[in-house]
């Protein structure tokens, strides 16, 4: 299940998880973001047990900025980050967001 991250506290629950978790930044007005979001959802459809959150940047810009500040990963949208213990283990943006790369990143983070 994908949690809607509306507050910095919502984001912090995933950012500081002791297991890898996904954070997706999505712009509802950008066609490229729609493509990245689609890859994110496809990946999670096959991995529903992986913790994941979605930030709609138009509705939660402060949350998006908080994630950028907390991880040191400059904001982009679309953007997907794999986070654990307050840091980004992996991130991609735009057409770099693919099911295949997300799977490889998660496998690498749990080996």
C-alpha cells in the first residue's frame, strides 16, 4: 500500500525506518512525472509488502523540501528514493525511474 505523505512527520516515519522504504515525488501536472509514477506503482503492485509513500508536490511542497533536506538529494519530480535510517540508499528521477532499476536497488539494499 502506498501512503500519502502529507506532513513531515509522515515522511519521517519512512525516512527513519530500519527497513528500506520508497518515497515517490509526483507532479500531477507533468506528463514525465506520470510516466515515473506509473513505474513506481507497477513496481509496488508486484511488491505490496515494501513500505512506500507518495508526495504530490503541488499539495505538499514542504514535505518534498523536507525529504530533500533530510536526505541531501536535490528535489526533482518525478523522483523516487529508497531510504533507510534517515538516508537515501538510491534515487532516480524522470525516465530513470524504472521497475527494473527499482528492483535492483531494493535487492542491493537488502543483501
